[in-house]
């Protein structure tokens, strides 16, 4: 079993031991994912580049915890919806390669509609 599959199993076991599947509907999982992402963003809010570097040093464990929360919500949401997350990511990379060809997008941060 892959490490990915083992982590998903641990997430399921944690959820199921607490009988939380009844609360983990797609909308609620998506909202939870957004909330966890907002908690990560809050750590960097109003910080310049130098301050961001310091925050990463000072609050590394908290940052890792927020990233882990985001990852757990995403992994469980994908699992609950029967989405092969790694395949979906690979497909999206291919789509993005079409939208953002290197010769037009290299070194630029504009949306594909502006290339």
C-alpha cells in the first residue's frame, strides 16, 4: 500500500472512530477546506517579504499544522467523492500546460486569458 493510501486510511479511521462521516458532506468539507486555508493565510496577512520569512521561522509548527489541516480536508473530500486526487492533479497540469504555454507565460504572472 502506498504512503498516500495509508494516510487516507488513517484519515478515514480517525473520522469513523468519532462517527463524523455524517457531518462530512461535500459542501461542508469544501467550506472546511476554505476555512483552513484562511487560517494559513491569516499568518501572513499584512506581512512584507522580510516579515514573512521571519513568520516562517517563528511559526513553523503552526504553519505545518495549518498545511496539514488543508491536506487532510482535501484528501478526505477527494476520497469521499471518489476522486483519484493524483490523477486529477496530473490531468490539471496537462490542462494548465495548454493554457500557459512556456513561450507565452514564462516569467509572467497574468491569467491565461491575458497572454
